[in-house]
């Protein structure tokens, strides 16, 4: 996808990767960007930094109606439908198995929000034969995450849903990609506690602008896997080639970083 003249929605855009994506899309010539976040003030700050081509919308992606509101905001502000939807908002909650509230929140934000966005967007995309869905998952969605089961499982689901979109609608003009970074210097990473130590041990901690650069390149090539950390592909291949050996290596990593098995 060439972003010139396109209309994009970015959720979770008050800070971190979402903010970097919104600003980079503007530099790439996007016609308009809907900057969405539960943090309305933060979203407004991102939109103001971009200028007239951005509009801020406070929204909770756990609300099943959020996507309809964002699609309408794009139409009202820019007189055009959404070309690119970045389901970037995410939560990292729960320790080990977590509790029911952790699972409910992780499912609503990390998975169900993607489904409801697709439900709102697909009719128009299929009619026009054009549309792009970018799911921010995580390397945890391809590998796993030591620590939080709700996070690891829902990020796997986010990748799986993006795969399903690509398989089901790719021949009808709908493209999908899964953004799967490891460590990125964002508020979510800073609040990750022990899990951040595991990520630091696995690879470099990138800046959000580095991720945005990789995303723009991947969109232009319409690559499904967007990997700001290229080594994730090596880990993924190793996992698939010898699952038991890979699991043993992850258990050793857990002992090294956390000092004990969970």
C-alpha cells in the first residue's frame, strides 16, 4: 500500500508505537489520520503534532461500537472511507494464569477489538475491492511470553485472526499484516515488570520510530509478517523445526531471567 492520499485509523495512538505510526503516515502523505485512544488528551496531543490532516477521537476499543465511530469520524473529517486500519491498542495484564478479569480485558482489547473493527470495515472494503488491516500483535504472538498467560494467548489469537483475514479475503482486495516486535520503548513495555527483563535478554530495545519505519516498508511490499526485530523470524523457524527443543530453551530462559520456574 502506498500511503499517499490514503485515510488511516490508528488505535492506541496517544503514545508509543501508535503515535509513531500516525506521525509517520502523515509524513508519507496520508490524506487523513484518525488518532484514537482511551487517553483522549494523549490522542489530541498526537493529532495536534500532525496538524490538519489528523483528528483525535477518544474511544475504548473494548466497546463493540468503537470501530463504527472511528469509521464515521474518518468520513466526517476527511470525506473518505478508511483505507488502512491499524488495530494497535493493546494491554499486558495478569501474572502467570491471571484471573478472570485479566482474561476478559485481554480478550476484549487484544482480540475482540480486532474482530469488531473487521466487522465494521469489511462490507466497504469488499465493495471497493481495497482495504488494509494491520494488527499489532507481538513476537509473543509467534513465539510466546514468559509470565502472563492472558497476554501470550491473546497475542497468538491476534496473529491468527490476521491470518484468517488474509486467507479469507485476500483474493478480494483485503490485505492484512501482523506487526510482531519484541522490545520497544513504550509505556506498555515500561510497565511490563518481570516480563520486560525477559524481553531485554532476548534482543535490542527499539524506539517506536524504528517500528514505524519497518511498518511503512512492509505495507509497501504487502508483507504479512512485519518484524522490526529480524531475529524473530529465526526464532520462529527454530520453533517450527523442533518444538520440544524450543520449549526446553524457553524453560531455560525463564530460569535464567526469573531465577526459578513459574
